[in-house]
C-alpha cells in the first residue's frame, strides 16, 4: 500500500455548551491514501461533518477542544497555527459544502469568488486568473462559462451552484478534496450528475477524496473505502465490497437495509432503524448503538474496541464473527451494489 | 431603472401633497387663535383686522386658501405671518448650516458606528464588547438637548475650549473656524446615532459570521481580515445603509431641531422650531414639505444604492 497522504489518529472533538460538554467526535482514526476515495457515512449528529471540518480548523472556536492528531504531509493540522492552516486551506485541502444555496456569497460574482481562492495562493495576472476561472467552470460542466462567471449565485440553480463549489474547490488542484454531503440538498437527478462529475474529476486529477454522507447508496459507486460512524465513533470500516457484502456491525446492517431498491417487493415498507441517535451531550455508557440494537447483550455496557478482522476491515461490536453471521438480516449477496439510479434521499 | 425613477417621482409628489394637506389642516384645527388678530397687534380695530383677513385671503374657503398657499410655496413667494419675511429666503439662509451639521454628523456617526460595531462584534463577549455595549446604551439614552446643553456649558462656556454655540461661514472665518464651531453640534447629534448604529451592525455581523458562505470564504485560505471585510462586513452593512439614508434625510430636512436650537446654529430646524413657537403657519408648512422631499429623495437614493450593493434586489419589481 502507498504511503497515506492524511492520517487522523485518535481524534476527539468536544464542544462546551451551556448544557454541558458535547463529545462530537470520540476517538476517530482514519487514513487516506493518495487518489483514494474514503466515504464517511453516518446519520445526522454522528460526528462525520465535525471530523471533516476539524481537518481544516473550520470549527475552531473558544468552545471547541481538539485532541489527537491529523498529519498531512508533515503538518499536524489540529495544532497548526491559523496562518499555517490558511496556506493549506483551498490550496492543499479543499472543501465542498452541503448546501450550495447558502455556501456562496450572494453579493459577489461567481467568477470573483473562484478567483479569490486562486489569488490567495498563487501570484497570477488578472487575465491568467480569468482564464483559469473559465477553464475550471467549463471543466465542471457549466455552459457559457465566460459569460456565467459574471453572474451572481442567485442566477444559478442548485445543481449549477454545486458545480461552482466544485470548481472553486478544484481551483488550486488540491491533493485532498473533502466533500461534506455534496448532494444532500440537491434533486435526485442532479445528485447523480454531481456524483458523476466528482467521479470524473477524481479520475482526471487523482485527487484523494473524503466523501461525507448519510446516504450509503451515494457512496457505492464512487468510494474505495467506507467508514461508518455512529454517535461520534467509527463503528465499522472497510472496503466498499466488505461493507456491502460482509457488513459486521448491526448498525451497518440497518443502514444497508434502509436503502431503497428496485428489487424489493412492491408495497413493502422500507425498513428503518427504530429509535433515535444518542445524545452526545450525555452519551450512554458502552456501545452507543446499544439502545437501538436488536442484538444487545450485557457485554455491550462496555465500549467495544474497533477490532480489525484483518486487511483493514474493522468493526466495533462484541458479537463474535459467527454470531454476526447468524444474526445478520442482510445476507451477503442479497444486497446488490446500489446504483446511482436507485439513490434516494433517506 | 427609468420606470423606477418615474414611479418614485410620482410617489414623492403624492407624499408631499399628503404632508402639506395634513400640516395645513392641523393649523386650521388647533386652538391657535386667529392669525389676523395676532398680525394686527394689540391696539387694532375690527376694520383693520378685517382688512388683514381680506389681504391674506383668510376669508376664502379652506381649499382655496390651500391652493393659494401652495402656489406661493412653489413660486418661493410665501410670506411669514409673524415678521412678513419671505419664507424661502429664510430657509435658503438656514440650509447651508443645516447641511453642514447634517453631513458632518452623518459622516461621524457612520464611521464611528461602523468601527465600534465591527470591533464589538470581533471582540464579542469580551470586556471591550461589554464596555461598548454599556457606552452605546448610555449614548442612546441621553437626550440631545441635555448632552448638547452639558457640552455647551462645560466645554463651551466654563472651560472655554469651544465656542459657545453659533455658526461661522467658511467664507467669513475660514475652514478652521467653521469646523471649530461645528465640533460640539456634530458630536452631540452623532452620539445617539453612533450608539444605535454600532449595536445594529454588531448584531448583523454576528448573524452573518455564522453564514455558510463565510465558512466557504475561510476554507479558501484567505486571511481572517479579508474574510471579515470582503464577506462579513459587506453583507452586514447593507441594512445599515438604509437606516443611514433615512436618518440623514431627516436631519437635512430640518429634523435636527434640538441640536440646532441648543447650539444656536440658525439652521432650518431652528427656524422651524421658532416658527412653531409663534404659530407661524407658512414657515412650518414649507419646512415640512421640504423635509418630506428630502426624506423621499434619500429613500430613493438608498433604494438605488441598495440595488447596487445587493444584486438580488431588482428595482422596479
């Protein structure tokens, strides 16, 4: 395996609030190889976005506390000064955000907003920047790019705005692209287009991608590896095939079971995981999924370790492999790789 | 744009029409006594009063009196009841003073309001933010006539650092003297607005700073200062501009009655206040119409500036 470009080690993120400390991310370790697509999957509040934001220090603040390390090319991102981080933001690690409707400055021209990032990192003439902006916009599939660069965000549709966000993120050819729910706010057809575009760009540029999403269906097609997060912890981690064909954690089973599929019998209710995600303000002892898990047993009161079953496929569950095989409702092979046509918002 | 301006001009005429009718009618209704009696003086005969009534058209039906008066307003030939001077000439004398006061104070309150609001927002929750909050509340709570009187008494009269009221024209005393005479009135008038503006801007900034596009800006790798100025401040300032236009229109339209009177600037506001004291209808009417004109005019300018600052806003729809 190649040397990873980004290594997150024992990341913990706590936020002090009026009600107490929120343990948003609890002991997350991940690594990203150059050119690899790593998907972080989990529901709202699982800590996936916080993990992503922490890498660029976008959630730094007087109430946030970070421990652990995140090494990127010899720089430790969590403790890096704002100035050092500024040089990495946009240039080395770029980010695409969830809601393209609000992520662009409403009173600045699209072209100027892309140019701003280029000029923050490179010394180029006005004409060079303009050419680069138009080229970027063309690359992400915006028609009449030269003309559209002079438009304002409100003159673009949601899908077009997300393309602008992608163009913005790619403008300095970053080594790592963090896409935080890039398709959640978009229509299903537009989702597919945007994912297709991200996939193409990954092939063209070789950028490593961290794709944060709550939708397992979204990642099937594009990711190399998947980390499933629940209650601030990684509960299972492995390659796409391992997660889809040999899921180990009961939460992953639930996630896989709740994907809409064409081959599911008509009229059947889409299964969902009963209950609500735990409050990270005062998380339950032991396994965070315990309260919603149909297979809970006394041992679950202790926090299960993230145990590697070899070759990087790891999970955080006390059940033995044999028990899991017996209890797994989603049997290997039953769940096909979800194609993007089947993708639907959960 | 053209249609917008035409619509605004029609609106302006309607507003001025309504304001003039209201002002005119108020003076018909309030128990102010008969202007003819006051004009005739103490030792007048009924014949004299009747003659005055006749010359000043007081016997005509109200709508004819209104039309007659408005004609005079717009031809600049309206005459004051109390001292028989031409009202427009008096206003023209006062306008430069009122403008000097209004423009200077508006610049001061905008600059101070924006810088203090920005500083307060950046230091939000800290000691300097709390201190500025208290100061702003004190500034907002102090009436202009009281602050003005204190300043005038201590800084002007007692310590003699500043002139004790009055106005000097640039042509007369030079630029230095002009500013010297205006410093106290500018400060007194600006204090209230600085408090209001800095508070509003502070909360606007704190709202904007959590917006998604500010996070995008940070993720670009530009400096925090650039994030603040290019993204946060620009978007937070847009509502402030509206307020500024309205307040400025009010002040130059003769609304700074108290400041002008306390510092004896002899501007339009003071002229207005004195006319009310004498129940002198013509100056009150003309200044009110002028004030309405400035407010509507500034409103229009604000809308145009607004559309330039925020591309989402289209004029005319």
